C-alpha cells in the first residue's frame, strides 16, 4: 500500500492516525511481506527495504496525526490553528516567519508530497538506489 493510499485511509476516520498508531498489529497478514517485495525486486537489500518501508510508514502516520489535529473534521480547520495562521501573517515577512509559514501553513496535500519527496530522496542517497 502506497503512502498516499495509507494517508487517505487514515483520514477517512476521525483521529484515524492516532488510533492506528496505537494499535498492536495482531493480524498475521500484517505487515504483509508483499509490501516489501517491490523494493526487493528493485534490488534493495532486505535491511534497506525494511528500514525504508518503516521510515515512510512512520512519516505517513506522524504527518497524518498532525494533519488531523489541525483539521479534526475534513475541510474544517480547528479555530485555534486558523487564529495562529492569522497571527503569523501579522508578524511580517522576515525570512524566519516565511520559513515558519512554509512549514506550518499552505496546502496540506502539497506539504505531504514535499515531505515525502524529501524522505524518498534521503532513502535513495542512503541505499544508493535511483
């Protein structure tokens, strides 16, 4: 299951990422060895495949927990975060404020994709795989 598919599944339930992250996986089919097979087929060593998969998995869980804190109901931003974004805009446009705005505001799908691209780039460097 891909990162985007997992995120969408978690977003389908209120606090879905929090609930899933605290769950002990007792189903003998999870994790499914087939999840890692594409990485192994691409030439990844077993250690690299396992660690890369787990790293992406934990990124998705963590990102989605934070996303669901800001948007507890899809499309409805928690008013505390809306007020925080408005305050940031009033602070000015110095480099630190701009960087903070890029970190915490903007299109959530774009932020997820950017973070995943950063992570995948790191995995490529770490494993030596293109």
